[in-house]
């Protein structure tokens, strides 16, 4: 049985597996299932309003007594209000994505909240550690959704070598091989999004889950580079249209208009051609919808087996 992960004690979890705080999909159903299974579930507040967030926090607590996190999206129009909600509701762990949360760290620390920012560069990781981040999630460009420019393979060891706090690897991870690899790179755990979308508990539309199961290794594309907010999604009619507009040099306002409301259209309403299907490059590895507990147990067992098996490379004597 693998143990001694430096992220488990501070976060109060059994296994070093975090569920990424996905907008629309990181709801009480998925979050409580991940936390009940011994990982860390994360409510994805995305650009949802404060009432929704409060309700999800309360619903999660009705379903589990285990720790969970709330992800605050830095581009949210409700950023300030949602931060108030996490303090009021006494959430113990806050994750951040999509921007630099530096100015909010001191206030959250004062409220006794553990802070876990997601970063895509060493510079920001260092800055946030200095400001009090408890754990840093280093996310490679293999991830779904808003992405940086560096791969997990290159980013994780560089961040791990630069920080004292534990690092969690994200981007391109969906099985025990990914966990073992992340540990080899100097991380203390993993965060996964796409793998958890294809769980029984995730409320994503079945057609979106099916698109992930059908995906191959090159099924995702990054659009929006011209807007400064590159996003990785499964390729479909929407991404073709977006790419065409970008090639023609369309203004950011037109691109933003095209993107508006498209995430819920894709992931909740199941419009797989016109909607935005945010998913990571590892989608091609995911072949089955499983219960969350099975996903987590399988990953822990597989990682342990791999770590044992790696001993074949040691010479005897
Ligand atoms: O945040 C994510 N992934 C996301 S957020 C999101 S919501 C969205 N919807 C529509 C368009 C765009 C976004 C969907 N997926 N991952 C965490 C993450 N954060 N990855 C990279 C970063 C990041 C990027 C820049 C963190 C900080 C940052 O700071 C820039 C700076 O100011 O230094």
C-alpha cells in the first residue's frame, strides 16, 4: 500500500488524488464522491453566481463529512462575492485557476483557509509560495480548458525543484502510470479532470462523456491563443469556426461573443458540435465510465504495481 504522501496530511485526505475544479461539472455529486473515496473533491465555481456556490457547498456537506475544496476562477465576474462565500461557509481549502490569485492569499490565510493555486509557470509558483500557498498544482498544457504553454513533463520537475511546499501534477494524467510518473517527477500527488468526467457520478451530459470515450490521442485542439486565453477542447464544429475566425484576425470581442454560453451547451446540454467540450489530451486513454471509487482504487493499485515493477531496472548485487 502506497503512503507517506506529503499532501495527504495537510489536506486531510487518504490518497494523493485531487479532482480538478471543473466549471459546471465540479458539483456536489462528483465532489462528494471523490472525497468519500479518499481523494479531494473540488467544487468548480467557474463563472457561477454566489447563490449557486453556497448551495453546492451545503449540498456537498450533506453528502460527506470529508474535506473538499472550492475552486475560484480568476476570470469570474463573481470573483469577490464567491470569495466571501467560501469564508462565510468556512470552506477549509480553496483552489484557484485561470489567473494570479496573489492579492487574495493573505486574507484567506488569515481566515485559516488552506490555499492551493494552479500554476503553469515556475515564476508564478514561486511568487505564490512566498505569499503563503500551502500546496501548488503545476498544470501542463495537456490539460483541458484554460492552459499554459509548458508540458507537464517539463513543468512539474521544474516547479518541484523550485518550491518547498508539496506540488501536485496536473495535465495528461488519467491512470496509475500517470501517478507513478508524477511521483517520479517530484510531485506528491495528481489532479485529474477529464478522467473524472467519465465517472458515473459526474453530471456531464452522456453525449459529452461518449465523445471523450471515442476520442483519440489527437482529438483536442487549443483555440483562443489570439485572445490571450487559450483553451483546450475536443475538436468539433465550434473549434473549427473559432480557428477560422482567429486565422482571419477577428477581434477578441467577436471571439468572446462566439464562445459565450458554449461550455454549458456542450457539457450539460450535450450539443457536441456547437458546444465547447473542454477536455485534456489524455481523453484518448479513457475507454470506460466507472464509479469514482473504482477510478481512485484502480489508480492507487496500478501505481503501486508500477513502482514495484520498476525494480527490474536495478541490477542485483
Ligand atoms: O483554470 C484552469 N482551467 C480552466 S479555467 C476555465 S473557465 C474558462 N472558460 C472560458 C474561457 C476560459 C476559461 C476553464 N479551464 N486551469 C488552471 C490554470 N490556471 N491553468 C493555467 C492557469 C494560469 C494561467 C495564468 C494561472 C495563472 C496565470 O496567471 C497569469 C499571470 O497573471 O501571471
